[in-house]
C-alpha cells in the first residue's frame, strides 16, 4: 500500500539488490550504553522484510556538526542491533568512500551492515545545494535502491533523508514510515469536536506553527511547560525568573498580535508550582498565575490546572500530545506531566503522543501500552500535523 501517494517496499522488488536504507538510530547513549532502543526496535520489521537484499543501513546520531566525534559513533548501535536481530551486523567506520565500497562488495543477500554517522560530514545537513547534492551522490554511489524508514528525520531536507532519493531508483518508503503516517493521518481525519491537543515544552518558536494549525483542527489546545509562561508574559503577566527566552517571548507576542488567529480554543494554566530562585532552603509554593513574583521560578502547572486539563483529556474523543507540562526531570515538578500521561492513558478516544520528553513520561508512568500511537519522531510528527506532509516522503517514487 502506498504511503501519501509514494511507493513502499511492498510495491517494488528489491530481492538481491544492494539497498541503502536510511533509518533513525538517533538513540540516547550514556557511557557507551544505549538507554532507550525503541527507535532500533521500530525498524526491525523493515530489516526483516529486506532479508533477501544486501542491506546497508545509515543514520545520524547527535549533533557532531560535520566532523567525526568518537562519542557520537554508531558502533554501539550496531552491537545492539546484532543482539536484537540475532545475526551479524557489520559496522563500517565511514558512510561514504572506499570503506563502504569494499564492505558492500563483500556482502551477499541476507547480510546487514550499518554505516558510521552521516553527520560526520558537513554535506549531510548543508544548506548549500551543491554541497548537499555532492554528498548525497557519494552516499548513493555503491547502491541500486533506496529505502527511507527514518520517520524521525523525514522533516529534514538532509542528504541521507531527502536528497539521496534523486540518485537511486527505486526510492521507496519502509514499513515504519507506513505505520507512522497511517496513525498520524488517522489523527488528522478526526472531527474537530472532542479533539484535544496538549502542547508543552520550552520553545514557543518551534511549536507556534503547529499550535496555529491545531487551533483550526482541534476544539481545545491545552498549553503547558515553560512555553505557557511565555504566552502569559506576552500578555504582561509577571512570571518572575521562569524560563522564557527572548525568541519564545517574541513568538508569543507575534501570536497575540495576529488578528487572523482564532484563539478561542487556547487554554493556559491558571496556577503553577514554583520554586524560589535564591536562598538556602529554596521554598516551593503553589499559586495562581496572577501571583508569580520576581525571584520565583514556575516549574510546573499547579493542581487546579492539572484537574482542569486531565478532566478535558479524559473526556476527549481524540488526543494529540507533544511536550512536557513542566521541568519533569526534577520531581516534584513532574506531577503535571505524569498526571497528563495518566489522563491520556485513561482516555477512551484515539490517542497519539510524539516528542521524546512526552514519550519518556508515559513510559516512566508505565502506561505506554494504553496509548494508540507513540510516534518515534517528535519534530517530524509536529511537522506532519502542521503541514499534512513531510519532505522525506515527497522525495520518494510516486506510486
Ligand atoms: P520537547 O522535547 O517535548 O519537544 P522542548 O524541547 O521544547 O520539548 O522542551 C522540553 C524541556 O523543557 C524539558 O527538558 C523540560 O524539563 C523543560 N521545561 C518544560 N517546562 C519547564 C519549566 N516550566 N521550567 C523549566 N524547564 C521546563
Ligand atoms: Mg526537546
């Protein structure tokens, strides 16, 4: 079945071919140990389906900014993948050039290899079209086909996730791409009535586009996290020393200045849980948002807001959640985020969660299996909800 009018691995025969498969193995690694392998597990069906091809996987990891950094090597991922697949995975210490060519030449159908981090080269993320194309061409060189299963990178016009599709044919979507797009498309087909979106996190400037789009699509948009304080500050509330960057504030000010936007569905917190910024025994306090004073840092939504938000969420027909409600890494400021996680789990409607922090919260709360769809891509799921499409998919062969 095609995905957004593009071919998938089900629509072409790749048997015996040398396949370059872009995956999203951008996993958290601490002291050489992978702390969450969800993204690796998510592409196992595609890897298994391609078991009669010469399969070479590539991915980015972290932000090495165009030069090699041993701490951002994909080597530990190759090892984990080997354990999950129960077969050998060759790790290639480069992603283009001689090492890749000779590794591929030695492979036979059924073999799997993983290339080194594509972001070790500046061409991967380069906005210079020539540089980006040249690197994509080098990536494509040893291969006969391209499969994109990197949903989490599909919103980026990077060489390995977008441009390379021009140099390989067929260029098709993998199975994870189909699952993700299927679940998010279903979300966008839901009626406005009973559609509740929850948007949190810190950066208004990153999420204002999706908030605008959700105000049209959803009946209610519940706002939490540090971005709520930026919205309040834009309306001249005192927010003390709560997190609010100039860029976030500017985005919030512009949002209120735009007469085109119907903001009637937007809901902001009415109380907060805050911490005194200075002093020995740093006091904590729960107050209405009208009572935040200089020297206080609002780090979570308060109990009145929690009650209001979770009541709306539990009764919803459709829920989309991205971004934590507060500084959830530091208890007790995780209460808002955990209460929202529990409410989304309790909701009988269609529920979708995207974004690393919100996904981590439902996992820590032990309710991940009660969510209809947990996306492997935060930025990509937001962009799909905003635009209804993604560049990495548009670059593939039309069905
Ligand atoms: P996401 O990763 O979900 O896209 P962001 O990256 O924008 O969201 O923001 C998440 C980060 O913001 C988390 O590390 C969280 O602790 C932090 N955060 C959220 N609310 C607050 C707050 N009120 N004060 C300080 N940090 C906050
Ligand atoms: Mg984040």
